[in-house]
């Protein structure tokens, strides 16, 4: 009993395997139901009950006419009355009629009206449906005993389906495909909705690490994946919080000895040594402040929102123009993007500052594709050695030949810019241009 209960719970668990199995079963049952309904409706139209064929009303008047004629004339008269839709056969006895053998051929169902039309109504009547003929395409037959004990048979062909066999099979196949498609669509939507919510939650966390956890819905496997993602998200949030607190403590602890070093430097009599010490202290203080600004970037706490990226870039170009820095801009006049405008503004500012400091003729380009957009910052300058195109993104890495201490910065600008771009799901790369210069390319998903 202890083993049966867990198995029973597992069977009832909402799992992907269960949904796939149910989808296949429901698709098969629905296809069979559509097929049976089509065959039933078409069969009722092609093979209606004998009382609904119109054969009974016409037969009553013919019976009276045949009975009123001479027996010797009845065969010829029956042949004369026959046409392509109704065939009449008269015989003095019942033998000789080509009829199937049934246990009870007496026509009872729906015969009351027909018997009332006959005089006298008490006579033997046999009725046959198309389905009574085994193995062949049957017909309707009505066998009536006349008042002189002779027999008259009315025979009428069954209705045609109106369609060839190949066409009927094609209709059945189409119905099967439609029914299977409907069931599969309903089932896949049931499975796809929680996956879409999962993907949206993951993308939301990619641009906002403070995003709330995803609601665990859907089959068992998807719920387990969502719960695992929520646990990972909570751990990352906890790690970021701890790291920020640790860096704040380090900054506080480092600033105290630096202050003491500066105070003690005031007592150094050698002015040259004193200035060197003060420069080292100032550089260390700047590195600490830059590192703290990098790790405690307020732009990363910004909520993602819809904004006009083209307008933001044009505003930056206007700000540089006010500072007598001419930057050429090319791109659409409006481009709505969902992201963090403060963070992207900081990225563009860093790239444009580098283009102005270490190059000339800065150009800003904006372009959009189907699912991506690109922001390119171009300049004409010395460029970067090919082996250092990736190294410059490492924290505190500086190219001494072109970007040394005298130019300012501690080597965290590009690291911070790439981190912000990647948090948007994009990428930042550098390329040397033909003819000299550098291209900083920001690629962002739409």
C-alpha cells in the first residue's frame, strides 16, 4: 500500500509526459468522432428509412391499378409503369424474386400509413433496406401481396453519395487533420503559456535584477524549472547585496589609512617626496572611488522602461555641441526601445568621450533590424592593437601608449559600459577601422 499511493499520486501529477499522452489520445478520439459523425450524417442522407424514400405513397396507387387489371396483363403493365427510378415486377407466386434471406422480412415500422391506403389493409408486406443486401450495393425493395395471392415488388435504387470514393476519403482525411490540429493547438497553448511566462520572467531579470520571482505554473517539469530559476535569482540577488555591502565596508576601511598617510605626509620636509606621496594617495583614492562607483552603479538599479533611443542620442550630440565638440549623427528620428535610459546614456557618454579624447571626427550611427538594433561610435585615431581589443574591457586595464594616467581614468569605463550593455541582453565590441580609427559597436535586442 505504501508503494501504490506514491505511484497513484505520480499518475495524477500534471506532467509534460501526461499532457503529450493525453494530447495523442484526445486527437485520436476526436478524429474518430469526426469520422463517425461524417459517415453517420452522409449515411442517413444516402440510406434514409424506407418510409422517407417516397416509395410508399406511389406504391399504394399502383397496387390498386395492378389489382384492377387482368392477371395476364399485369406483367406488361408493371413493365410499362417502371422507369429509371422505380422498377416493378409482378409474379403469381413469391418464388423468383431476387431478395435477401432475412429472419423476419415483414414490414412493420412506418407501414401504418401505407396499409391504410390499401383495401383491404390486411395483407402481407415485406420491406428491404440497402443494408440488407450483404456484400453488394443494395437497394430498396417493397414486396406486396395482392388480393388474389399474387405478388408485386417495387424496387428503387439507394441514393448516391454524390461524391467519388477518393473525394470522400479526402474529406475524412481533412476532418482528421482539422480535429488533430484543434486538439494539438489547445494542448500546446496549455504548455506554451507557462513557458512564455518563464521566458518573460528570465528576460525581465536580465534587465532588472530586482525583478520579482516568477509564479510557478504549468506542468510539473516546468514548475520545477521555474522554482530552480527563482532559487538562482534569489541567490544572485543575495550575492549582489552582500558584495555591495562588502565593498562599502572596504571603502570605509581603506579611506581611513589613506587619510592618515596624507596627514603624515604633511610632516615630510622633502617637497619632492611629499608631492610623490600625495600623488600616490590621490591615485589610490581615485581608484577606490572608481571601483566603488563601478560596483555600486546606480544605473543598474534603474527600472527598465519604454523610451525614445534616437531622441536620447540626439540629446547627447546636442550636449557635446554646446561644449564645442562636433559629433555627426545619423539614424531614424524616432526609435522606441525598452531599457534603462540612464544606463545606456552612461554607455554612450563613455564611448563618445573615448572617441573625442583618443581620436578625431567622431560619428554616431543608429540603425535597426528586425530583431536587433545597432549603435556605432566611429572615430579617426591611432586605434587599438588587435591583441588588446578584448583586454581593454578588463577592469583596471589601461593602454599605456595612448591611455595613460595623465589622460584620467583608471580603466573601468569600458568594463562598466560592457556590463550595462550585457545586462540589456546585448553586446559591446571594438573594431579597428580601415584607414585608422576605432569603431565601438553596441548591439541590443529589440
